C-alpha cells in the first residue's frame, strides 16, 4: 500500500470517527449546555435573589404553551410603573445574572420580570433550542403579565443578552406587544454560531461535523435550526432596537451585532463597548453603558 493511499485511508477513518462522535456528543453540547447554578454564583456574589439587592421580590411560575413550568421573579413598582422590562439570560445562565439590571431598572421606575429559560436554572425542560420554542415562551410571559389585574405593566421592553438577545429579536418579529428591545451580544443565526463553537471547543472547522450534529439535534428536540435566525427576524421588526456588543467578545464576534444592526429597520442604535468581552459589559462599560440602556427604555417605553 502506498504512503498516499495509507494517508487517505487514515484521513477517511478520522472523518468517519469524528462524524460518529459528533452524532453522539454534538446534540448534547447543542441541546443540553452546561448550566450555571445558584451555588456557582454564590462563590463570588451575594446577590442571589432580587431581595438581596433590596428589591421587592415575588416568586412565581409561568406555564409555557407546551406545558413546561418556568421559574420567575417579578420586581414590581409600589406605585405606577414607567413600563415593564423583561430580562432574558444567555445560554447556560439563569435569571440570577439579571439582578444587577433589575436594580437599576427598578431605580428608574420600571417593573422588571426575570425568568429562567426552559432547560435552565429552576425551570423545566429537557432541551434548549435557542429561540425556536423560547420566542413563544416570551409571548406567554407577556400574556401572564397582562392577565395580572394588580399590575400596571405599561409598555413592554425586553433586555436580552447572548442567547437571550437572539430570543428577544425573534420574539419581537412575532409579537407586536414588544415595544423596544436591547439586544446584547446576539448571534446572527444558529447554524453560523455553532460552527464558531465547534472551532472553539474541538478545534475542527468542517461544516459537515456541524451538519451531522445539527441534523441529529433537530430530530431529538423537534425543531428547525434554519428558523433560528435573529438576522432574518430583524428585517421584519418595526420597533426600536439597541444593539450592544463588546469589541473583544471571545464567544460571539462583534461582527454579528454589526450585521444585525445593518439589516435592522430604523429606529436603531449600536453601542460597541471597547475591550468588552462576552459577560463583563456591565463592569467594563460602567456608567455610560447603564445610561445608554436606561435612557433607551425611557425614550421608547414611557
């Protein structure tokens, strides 16, 4: 056997093995990402519930259209609110990450609603679908809030980060009740970001590996990956959007928010935070970052 033929056979065996591994491991990475817990947060912060930040806290559950119970917190204004802002966390995260945002939203007179996405935090669910089902969960949350006779919601704004931003943009294309969106560190579409994740996690760039894992994932979770596309969604959203991204984001490239901004309708804004990574924009951006977010909601919800 020639050396060339031997190398070709080795390469073929490698590709077959890699594909088989991705058929098994890939769906687990995509559909069941590792999760941050209360215990994880307790190692570096004392803000584990809104009450820890001195905020009024109501613990409740909202049931999705397909019967999953979502764990939620409502931070309600004692008097008339200026609107209601819904916080959506990123993949693998939970509603605890939204407590600092709830604090400055509350200080400015807004109700804030935080919830664990399906298959995250304390919520039920077996699979994460990055917006395919989650966009409808957001509409169910709005249904619930509007059903509360004791709650003056005002207009609804959504602040989403990472996957939460992608969910917010997809939901806004379907639900006219969403009046304004802050989309921080969003991806453009699921298939593209999964190639990026594949390169980072297993150092292999080939699309066929992504396709093998994605095909299997779609069958398992009964969803369509091609329909998970914030980039397509923004083209039909007619509400104000503030896109935010750190220039040094090591997980989701800032080029994606730039592409979303370019394809979005007016009114739209883009804030790039110098030296900001994926999850540190509140610390890196400081007062200017907070001011841009709060003033955006004050202009578009009040």
